[in-house]
C-alpha cells in the first residue's frame, strides 16, 4: 500500500495474477485464505496436488509489514484473513480445467458476497494503509475509496467469470428451460428475502439448478 514502485506511486488497478493464469486454460488455479475457510483451502490443495499439470495456489497471508492493529498482532493473522474475505478485500475461488472436460463449470466462486460496509474498517486495521493516510492526508480518503471500488470491480469480474463459464455449458435447447428454472428460483428467494437476491445467492441457485437438472437436460 505504501511502497512506491513509480516516481509518484502507483494509482492504476493492480493485476489479478490468478485470473491471468486461468487464461492459459490448462493451469489449476485457486485463491485461498486459511483463516477464512480452512475447508476450502484444504480442498484447493488436494485438487492442485491431484491435477495432472501445473497448479497455482495464491494464499492471503498477513505479514509483519502489514502492521496488524488488532489486539494480538501477528498472533491474530488467521482472524485478519477472515476479515479480509468478509469485507471483500480478498476473495476465494478455484479454477479446475478438468471440470470443463467433464462438461462442468471449471470456475467456482467459494466466498460469499462481501459485507462492503466493513471494507474501510479493514483498511484502518493495518498500518500499511494508515501510513498512506498519515503521509498523504489530503489524498488518503480518495485512495481508500479507490481501493474499495477496485475490490468491488474484482468481485464483479469473478461473478461474471462464473456466469460466462456457466453459459458456455448450455446448449441452445437447454437455454429456455434453464432460464425458466432460474426465474422460478429467483422469484421464490426474492419473496423469501424481501426482494434482495445477492450475486452469491444467484450463483448458488444457478449451481444447484445445473447440478440437479444436468442429466435430464442432456437427455433432451
């Protein structure tokens, strides 16, 4: 956050190395945070080890230079990982090319939709971010807001990534039937959750439909 790799710092959006690796099409890629979901981390490690090709796991790992402000410091690094995922600073997902060969969606978004109200609180919990605010008080809030905006854009790109792969699995004859199922499920959840259907809930509805109905869909 504070390292200046250019004369006036770096203001452009940072690269997403994980998504870049998925473009090869034959690399297993996962993004994990043990403190947020140890089961997902273990699953990713097992899948990566079993994959017959190159595998890449990117793990969120707090270090002493982050300057954790929470009580306990680095002894609470696992809790800080959970906070990073909960607020949307970090996201959990897996990309397994073998699933595409089986006619399944290779991209799995494993973390829930973030609570964006906690994002700024997370930034204020680490010295690496607070030092930016201290060094540049007039620009600090603007940079913090930009950081949150980029995190939201990153999450949206993961959602779109999942949906794009899901669409690619559909044959023309399946589309209308699947669409009617999606509308039915979304309508139900909208009434149940008082009109609020999150990206995360929509993804799980789509996943459930794909899992439950795919055998009959292909029989058509």
